[in-house]
């Protein structure tokens, strides 16, 4: 049986075997009231920054406090080939769905992109609030999928920002794949296994404009196609990440 998983801060997990960790607040409530963990039961606690601790419950109190002794601490390295998804902002609930799916599939960085045909036109206040919502969604999905490292959601970007990222990726021996249904080169033909980093550019439901594709390719990206079907913007990332699990050593 898989042990229940909870989240602590990096400071809380700066610990050694034999130390006692305390869960309070939402995590403590989930452990005590929802999961109903009792003395001598085991759990896993992670900080989203690479540290995972296996613990045994020693005490619970009230509805939201649990203490546990640390049995084992493991430090996991971040992926050798980090993957960034540049996600044209989907509309409605598909935005959080894309973050959730991409997190489960292993993305390391998510950049919301205000592309030319993006329907949601976030102002500064909306962009800040939505970024926070995306990050919260990423953390929850990371917990659910038991990731050692949480993905990072960057600020909303414009085309010039993405062009700069693609140029930097090329200069650092990385690969940028521009997912586009009209491309002639197959996704699998790019040298992902030799890349130092990978960027996936995903357009909106209305597609990328010719000008956007041209700018991104001039910066060093490559337009590629994944199969015969046209994927929705919210699901394209998770499909590409699954393929990368096989095409690189991530799996």
C-alpha cells in the first residue's frame, strides 16, 4: 500500500533520522481529520524541493496537529534535462487542467504566454492572481503525483520574452520544439536525448500565427508535429511530455 503523502516547508525538512516533525494547519488537518492517521502509522513528507522523509506517527492532538519521528530522509536530484512548457493561456477551466496534467507528466517550468490568438487577455492584476492560482494548482498536482520537485510557474510572457528564451536555450545546447499541426518534421526527430534543456512551445486553440512561428524559428526553435491528430492546447503538453519520457532518460 502506498503511504499517504503530505507537504512541509524546506525549513521543516532540514532534519535527520530520529528527529520529530510536526504537521499543523491544512496539512495537519488532512492527516488527522481526513486521513485519520494514528500512532505507529507511517506517512511520507516532502518539501517540493527534492527532500522526501518517511516518518512514523508518534502523536496526534486536536483536529489538525500530528507529530512523527523521521525514519528515513532521501534527497532527490532535479531532472538532468529540465523541461519548460510555454503555454499559450487556455480559456476557462482548461488553464488549470493544463497545469495539472503537465505537472503530473513531469514539467519543470511553466510559462503562461499571451500569444496573438490567446483569448484571455489578462491585465496586470489578473495576471498576478492567475499566476498564483496556476502555482497552487501545480503544487497540488505535484503532491498528488508524489513529485520530489514542484514545477515553477513564471510570470506571464509576451512573444519577445519567448524569443529571448528560445535564443538562450539554443546558445546553451538546448532544444526548442514548437508544436504545430502543419509542421513537416516529426517530434521524434529532434535530438532531445542530447539536449541540456528542452522548451516546448504550445499555441492557443486558434493556433500560432505565421509571424510567431517565424520569430521562434529564427530564434532557434523548430516547428514539429505529433502524429496525425490535432491536440487541444490543454492536452498537447502532457502528450509531448509522455513522449519525452521515452525519448530521454527521464523514464
